[in-house]
């Protein structure tokens, strides 16, 4: 009957409005850097590498936590967040879902969280220069992620292990990182976009302390640092364990809520 059809149309319209509201309320976070951001928690060290699929409660999926996939569509987030982004490596647990669950549980104003994974393992800071594939892909994915609504809230950045081998890389790290921040803020037209970077706790070379010094001492507005030193590493002495990734997610959440929210 006509009444039924009208009722269905009203119902569909209100569903669409709800979806739009949901999208507009979405708080979006960019996850970028190298393997410890992409997540190697629970990945075996023996070949072929496999993820053990162990999920701590802090990394559980939630309909209110979304992930922007490689095909540029939003979907419900689940580990491994970077499976189709850092696709040449085996991904496991990273800090992203623990971060999202933590900010949602601590701040009632945060409803829908959108995560945009962009990290790729083994990448040095010079590979994240403007014009390079990794940088351009991060900007493209971020720009596409807000087309249906939502607001970019911060970039979570964990990178630097690949810059610890050479004196030159370590000495140019600060200028390269500052340029990256300047470029990404300019290209996204968000001049004061918050950046939360992680000070590395591992590396493959002699200049780890130099990189850490730069990360912990950076004096750029709206850039804060959390220190991963002391978090447990796997037997490769390079990658954080699943449990360490959960702790890091909580540390990133606390840093975001303390420095960048009014609540």
C-alpha cells in the first residue's frame, strides 16, 4: 500500500541521515611510519612468517571503529589494520586499534573513530619526501578519507629505525622530519594538524640515540612525542610484541587526549 511505501521511504531517509551524521561525526587518525606502526605483534620470526591471530581485549573490533582500506572504502576495523597497505610483509598487531578503543573508552565525546593506515615496513624518512610514492599515497588516502564527512584529528607517526645505520641519515633526520610535517600540513590544508610521534626503542645501527634525541627534543607546535623505550621487543630486537603494542596504543591515546582535546 501507499502508506507502507511512504513509511519505508521515511525510514530509508532517516537511515541515510543517520549514516551522514555518523560520517560527519567521524574522528579520523592517520597511522603512518614503518613496521612498528604497521604492526608486527604476534608475527612469527620463522619463515614463512605468520600472524598468530592472538587478539588482546584492547584490540577487539568495534562497529564504531572504522578502517580506510586499500581500495579507499571505509569498513569495520580489525587486526591486522595494515594487511592490505604494508602488503609485501606479514602484518600483525599494531597500536592503532588499542589507540582507538582507548580514546573511545576515555572520552564520551568521541563516538566514531576512523583509522587511515599508511605505514610501510623498512622505510627511511627520505622515502617519505613530498613527491615520493609513500608520501603521495598518504596524502591521497587522507584526502579521500574525508570525502564522505569526518574530521582529520591527528597523525600518529612511528618511524626512524631505518635511519639509525648511517651518520648522514641520523644527522639529517630532524630537517627531514620537520619538512615532512610542514609539507603534510600544507598539502592537507591543516596548518596546526597534531602529530604524535613515537621515539624509537630499536634500530639496526649505531645512531639510534641520535634519532631518539631528535624525536624527544623536537620543538614544533602541536607535535608531541611518546617514548617507546622499555616496551618489550620480540626476539628480533626490532619489533614490539603484541603486549607492547597494546601499551603503546594506550600511551598514544593518553597523549592525544591530554594535549589535543578540551575534555
